[in-house]
């Protein structure tokens, strides 16, 4: 699970940075509706990162706790 979470976080961060760059480059030329859609897509990507971060934290706690024994 750790590898999956780390990989998904990495890929999602890359996707988010790409989205942010595209938004910054073209925001002035976008319609309000397109801008809203892009911002929603970015929020979804951030939610995805957050979900994997929480999963990663749980796995790390298991590892930390098992190393104490």
C-alpha cells in the first residue's frame, strides 16, 4: 500500500502542477464556466492527494509502532 500511495501522490502532484500552469497561462482567455470546471478539476486532484496522504499516514504509523516492539 505504501508504494501505491506514494506513486499516486507523486503522479497527482505532477498533474496538479500541470493544471496550475495551464490555468495560469490561459486564465484570462477562459470563460467563467471553463475556469470553474478547471478549478473543480484541481480540487478533485487535491482531494485525491489528501486521500492518499491519509492512507500513507496510517501505513507509516503501523510501521513506526511495529518497530517499537
